[in-house]
C-alpha cells in the first residue's frame, strides 16, 4: 500500500492528565485516575465499519480515502465490542483502542519494567472535541457521533475526523490504574491503538507518558525524567512527543 496516494489517519494520545486518587473504584484498593484524549492529526479520518459476527463482537474493516478520489477498504484485525459501561448501557466500541501501563523508571527516567496495567481497552472513536480545527481537511462540524447502544445492530460505523478528538475525563469508568502498595517513581503511560487495528501514516507517535511519584499526592514532585504534575494542573505540551 502506497501511503503517498492515501489520506491516512494519524492517531496521537495526549499525556495522561488530571491525576487523582480514588479509594472507591475497587474494594480495599487504591487506584490512580487519569484522563486522556485520542486525537486524529492525519490527512484523513480514522474510520472503522463493523459487521456483526457474534453476540458481543463485530469484525472491523477500515476505510481509507484516496487523494485522487475514491476509497479503499482494508482488513486490519480490528474488532468492535458491545461494551457494558457501569451504571449506563452497552455501547459498540473499538476493542483494544487503547492501553494503560504503569512502568517503573530508573534514576535516569528510563522505563524499565511494567508493574501494572489499567482495565480500560475499548473506546468509541467519535468526534467529541474539535481540538485542531486548523488542520487541513478538518470538518467544521462533527461527522462521527456517539457510539450506538442498539444491541440489534448488524453493522455500525465508528470514526474520528481529522482535527477532532475522542476525550475521556479521569472520572469516567475504568480510567485508572491500580497503584496499591507501590512506592517510588513511575511512568504512567497511555497508548492509542496498541494492536494496530487502524492503519496510520505514523505508527511511532501513539503513546504519551506522565511521570508520577507514588504514593501520589497533588502538587509537583521531583522524579527522574521530568516534573510530576499534580491533579488538575495543565501541562505546557500535552503530547508525548
């Protein structure tokens, strides 16, 4: 496939933000919440078409638009999952759209070992926030709405347009990593599309990291590899590259 002939998407993840402890998400455990945003900064939409294959799954097929006109459909291994959200409904979401990791870091701020993973892996793909309206080919209004909650659907379409973001605040279900009993400096890492279910123009900019000292407390703390941002503080550069 020649990328120069295609308007490919490019998904990037903003750094985990709004870090805050939660003692109620899991009985007897402490979790560290963080918000995130999956942004499309490419030349074309990140678009998946799902076809029902079982009660809770659809097979996904990506649609990529050609620069000269027309479009291309490719199978990437993507799956859509009818995900139950606590105290809400089930939604058709892109399965394995993201991954949360907590890495121990060394004295130079380099990641060494994964110590914990977060539970959330399924995301809608939607046009929620017009975060980069100045990008070429970014539509002025949303194209891809919220995820379908219809359990009878045979086909659905998910997507994020150029210049738009799918945003999740720290308070949303499963937006956390269990940090019970951990001490020291760690890299709190969010990754967009970790299993390459969406073909992109750049596969090297999908992750972003916030350095955190545990036990966590709001306010800045010194750690190798950068300052730790406390809950609610904005970072000068929200991206991890």
